[in-house]
């Protein structure tokens, strides 16, 4: 998309982030996170929640928590996922 001058939107980015998590492509996921911040998608709660879930899949709880703390509106699912990750770690 980017090579054709088309920017992804708030419908595409959560799916890209989810794919990064499922494929364990965390280096690419961090690059997508940078894109999200650079282009102002960091105020979108769905995009941010998908980043939290991606980081949790990679066992990167600190990164997930940092994103969670910047969520415009926390949601029960994302909070529960973060709490569950803390419980697994002990």
C-alpha cells in the first residue's frame, strides 16, 4: 500500500498488527507501531488495543503496558488480557 502512496486506515491497521502477532513478526510489528505513532493513529483505541494484544502474544508485557497506559479509553477485554499476562508471569 505504502509503495503505491496509499496510507492504511483505522480499519486496516488493527488487522496488520494482528497478523504480525500471529506470525510472531514482532520486528515488523514494532515498525507498524512506529507508523501508527508517526501518522497519528495512536489516538485510535482499536489500533492501540491491537498493539497491546500483539505485544502480549510476544510476551512483551512492558511494551503492552506502555501502550495500554496511553489508550484513550481502556476496555475490559484489553485490561483483562494485560491482567492475565501478569498472572501468567507470577
